[in-house]
C-alpha cells in the first residue's frame, strides 16, 4: 500500500504497527486524496517520497504524523504555561508597570514642556546646537501633522525598553568578559536571539500573557534589542589594553577598582556603540510589536496596511524614520564625545 | 648605601604549559629550553634563578629577546607565580602572601615602570601620577601636591590636565616614572622602561634615572637588552640566556672577565674606553717608580685618561678616591685593557672551541 510498508514487513514490526491499512485515527489529507482518486500506491522510483513522519505513518500507524508533533509541542507548552506564568508573571510585572507609567507620563506632560525638554536632553548628551535644531524640527513636524501622541508613545516604549536592556545587558556582558565559560554559553543564545525572526518571539509570548498587558511587547522588544549591548560590552572589556590592566595590577588595584576605574571607562566607546544599536533595534521592534497592541507609530503603519490607507502608512513610516535619525544622531554624538575625551 | 640584600631570589623556576610539574622534573634533570619545547610542548621561562639584589642599588637584568627578563621581573610583584622556588623581599617570602598582603606589597613597597608606558588613557597626567594614592582611596585634592612634586622632579611641570595621548613618548615615560615615584616605595621595577624611546631621549632618561638614584637610593630592578644601557646604570648586572643566568656580578668585572662566549659576543662591540673605569684596570700597589704624570679619579672612564695623556703610552697616573691614592694606572695596561681578552688564549680560538 504505502511506499515504506516493506521496512516494517521486513523488520517484522507489522504487529507493533497494528493492522496496517485503514485505522480509526484521524485521516491525513494525503489519505483523503488517496481515497478519492482510488489509486493504490504504484509509485515510480522518481516519485518516492522522503521518509518523513507522514510517509512513514502511511505505512505504519504507530508512527505519529508531523501534525501530531506540532500539536504535541502546543500541548506541552500549554501544560507548562501555568507553572511558567507563576514564575515569570511577578518577575515581569514591574515592566508592565514601568511601561504604563512612562506612557502616561510622556503623554500627560504638555507638548510645550516636552519638546523643549527633549531638546535640552539632546543638548546635554551631544553638545551640538545643530543636533538640537534637528530634534526641534522633527518633533515639530510630527506634532504639526497630529502624530505627536503616537510619537510620544513610541518614544516612551523605547526609553523604557532600552534602559532595561542596558541595565541587564551591561552586567551580562561584564560576566561574559570575565569568564570564557560564560562567554561560550552565552554566544549561542545571543546568536539565536539575533537570528530568530522577530515575529517568532511573539508567538509563545501571546500564549503566556494576555494581549492587553504591556509587558508582552516589552519582553519581545527587550529580547530582540538586548543582544548588541551585551556583545559590545563583552568585546569592549576584552579589548582593553592588556598593558594597562597589568599596570593596574602592579599598583595593587582590587578587581572592583579595576572594573569600575579602568575596564568600564575604557570599554565605554564600545558599550555606547552597543547602546546605539540597541536603541535602533528597539525602534524596529516596537513597530512590529504593534501587532500585539503596542501603541505608537506602529499602530498607524498597521492601519495603513490593514485598511489600505496609503497616506497614513507613508506618513507614519516617515515619522519612524525621523525618530530613528534623531535617536541615532543623539547617541552617536554621545559616542563621539566619549571617543574625543579618550584619544 | 649599605650592602643589605633587599630582594633574594632562590632556585626560581617557571615553566609555561599545561603540566609544569612534570616538565619541572625534566628541567631539573638538565633538559634545555629547546628540547623541552620540542619533546613536551612546554616553554621554559626561568631555570634555577638565584639572584641577590642589593638595597639602594640598581640591579640590571640583561638578555636577548625571549631570554625571560620580563618573566623574571614579574615574579617580584607576583604578576606571575613561579613553578618552584622562593622570592624573599626584606626577608619575607612573598609567595606565602594572601591577596591583601600582596596588594599591600604592590601598593606600598613596589612600583613598576613599563616599556609601553601603560598610562591610563582616560585619566589626566596628574591623576595618572597619583595612581598609587588613589588606589588607596585618597582624593585628588589630597595627593595632588605629592604628585605635582614628582612631576616637577622628572621635568613635567604644568602638564597636569593633559591626557597621555597629548604627550610625546618621552614625556609619557616621565609620567610613568613620576607615577612610580609617587608611591614612595623602596623598590622600583623597570621593564625595558627606555626601549621604546629614541636614542637622544633615551640618554636623557638614563641620566634622569642616575640623578634620581643618587638622590633617592631606591632598589631599582632594571631590564634592558642593551649592553651600553646596562653598563651605564648597573651596580649589579645579571645576564640571562634562555631562562638561565649566564653570569652575574659587577659590570666592570663581567666586561673584563666574560665567562662565556655568549657574553664575549655581547661585550665585543662595546666602546670599552668609554665604559671601563680607571679603578677596574689600575694596579693596587704602585710598583714602577716611573714619573707620575698626574692624578685621575677612580671613577673616571679610560677615554678621559687617554685624552689627558695625549696618547702617550709612557705615562703613569695616580688614581685617587676621595682625595686618597688607591692605585697606579700605567697607560700600557690601559691600552691592553681596550682589547677584549679571552683568557690566556686567542679569544677567537676559545670561542670556536667552547
Ligand atoms: N604566558 C606565557 N605562556 C607561554 N610562554 C610564555 C608566556 N610568557 C612568556 N613566555 C615565554 O617565556 C619566554 C620568556 O619570555 P619573556 O617575555 O620573559 O622574554 P623577554 O626576555 O622579556 O623578551 P623581550 O625582550 O622580547 O621582552 C619566551 O620564550 C616566551 O615565549
Ligand atoms: Mg620583555
């Protein structure tokens, strides 16, 4: 009947397989097709199917179908979900809280305080009037086209998530730089986080948390954006001149003094480059996260796609680009200032 | 200047590799550096080193690249731990020190100057100079005066707020020396401290070190691969080759009595007239009753005597130390001393045989 019958016949596993032939389990699409055409399996060598789960299932019912595998994964996940939730929920609750508060704050402050404040911050970071002008023009434009609230929402989410990325990522990077073993463990994890398509993060998270909770997209953004800051902290500390470290040792510095007095300051340009990339990646992810109810400019992009409002889609896309430019320039200016003071 | 021994190194071995204990047995049975590397994949860093370093004097460790000089000096503050042996400082075995004692040793009793300066690029000249007090938690305001004093002493005034990359190499190394001096430690370790500087600056720095030594009388351990430099600075000279000591002693003595073809090679290119001192070649008792043409200081080099004699080999000089006669120098002896002597035989033959 099926191509791979002979294996089970030869190995004498027919009994283990059950009767063979039509079982009482659910029928696969292939079974149904086979039934309708009524053909029996006189397959030419050219058409031999790969011995996949489904093909083997045809020959022996005890072998599960691939469909069973995915359902298995799903039930498995749903089974551990509740226990996982007990651990993860309280742990991530502050994230929801921080996101909510920040979103509220950034929208509650009136624009005539907020925009000058952002200009002031960019001046403090970059010390460049050109930069301040850029910030003023961009935010002015976005407010002028009535996207002010959306912009502030996006910015609030990025601030919170990037801050948490730095808060967690820098210590992880430091731990990696101090032990080769930790580094060996972390690198595959970071590789995975970096290469997984962003949508894939969202799938288990949707099951884990309700879509109304901000931490759902918060976690997705953090997981996606934390990688560069971890990597570059590790790299930066490892690249610190060994001669300088030796001098620190020779003058009797403790490990702590060495870390905070020498290694971190000298790794700062690399760490800042990591922060820059982390911010840019949170921006990319916050747009995608609007699929799971993240507010902000991403919602407008989504509206543009869903209801084919071309103008809205384009304008909000432009808004995201402007935001990206501002964030990039401001962090790069900070980086340049650190570099200038060091060499 | 007493003849106390500040640092004693006893039977020190260092082997780099996965199983140094195993390799140590082979080394103790006489295996050399190349065989050890070829047969067991271990690098012999130091092989049975015994040195006494006198307090208040300069001990120079000299050898070619890879001979183990840096490895040796790093044992003195335990930046490297030995495979076997002892390092005694003021009679204390520093290998028995715990972390805290070791930090104390590095903060207060020893300081180090590095070949590549190794200044902190993110700190100003003043902050770099005050490294030792700042490690102890002193504020900048508190150590600033002390640091400025030493900066001035090495000839770097008014550069306090510069960053290291704004200074030339010679200036950076002055900061490195001021940093070491600010720790007020008795011992100063200098690993090829002047090797990265160009020749003129280098001579300046050597003179600076000699001046400082005359004033401060620290126990200096100085590493170099340059014989001229070592002869200029050394009170005690240790010559290393492939991890073991070929010869050690007073530099003038080594120059006149090289123990080994390796050292003969080293000393053959040197300007002996400039390096040798009258005290090393004079006769203690004035035998001949020749006319004394004049007086020379016991520490004067032969070049100055030749100059004074106008090249006349018949003259004799009285060698004076602190106003007293300590010997007689015959110009003929002097001229003979200018040519290297390989024992009683022809030096070339001795080298070929040995
Ligand atoms: N960490 C290490 N691992 C393995 N081998 C080492 C290590 N450090 C030094 N060595 C070896 O020990 C030997 C002595 O090295 P060291 O750095 O002390 O030489 P050096 O005399 O200071 O040379 P240079 O003049 O080039 O600085 C060399 O053969 C070197 O390869
Ligand atoms: Mg060296």
